[in-house]
């Protein structure tokens, strides 16, 4: 009977999923900031499209193709202005390690562009290779404070 209990407990433990969750750790924010720094550097100085495209993940391109991303970048650069400064104003991270791992990051920046400011949100996730990629990019402009 004792062996039966041990076998049942073993099956229960094997079938359970164990995850460890971390929210809003400074080190995770820093990892995500490396990606946004690369993006803003390219938008400010480089403009190398291949480098920019490599920062974005497959999930982004399932919804928005490369031509549409280029249109967004060009419209923002031409209509509002080039990136001059950017400041992180809000961030959230969620890292789950274990049998159902995932890593998600959201960084919100106030970006000074030309004569106006925008609020830009970068949503990121780790891909299957363990690289952090941008999966969402939103640019908001307050038209009243242009």
C-alpha cells in the first residue's frame, strides 16, 4: 500500500507544471532596453533597414509587413521629425521560467522628435532562440501639444 501511494504521488508530481515567475526585475528591464537603444540609435543615426528589421520578431511581421513598418518609420521621421532624445517613462516585465516559459517586456518612452514629442510603446518577447524581439511598436502623438 505504501508503494501505491509513492507511485501516485510520483505521477502527480510528474504531471504538474512548475513555473517560477518574476515581475519587473531591473535586470530584465535592462535586457529589453538594449533592444530599444539599438532601435533608437538606428532611427537617429543609422537608418540601416536590415538592422532595424532584425530587431523585430516574426510575430510582428505576421501582422505588419516590412513595407508597412518602413511606411511607419518614414511617416514618423518626415511628419514629426527624427529622434533627438528618448526617455523611459514606464516599463513592465514578466519572466516565467519552468515548464511553460515566456518572457514579455513593455517599455514606454517619451521621444523628442523635431518640434514635437511622441509617446512610443515597444512590446517585446523572447523568441525560440532566446533573443528579445520587438513584437509591437506604437507611436502616439499629442496633437494639442505639437
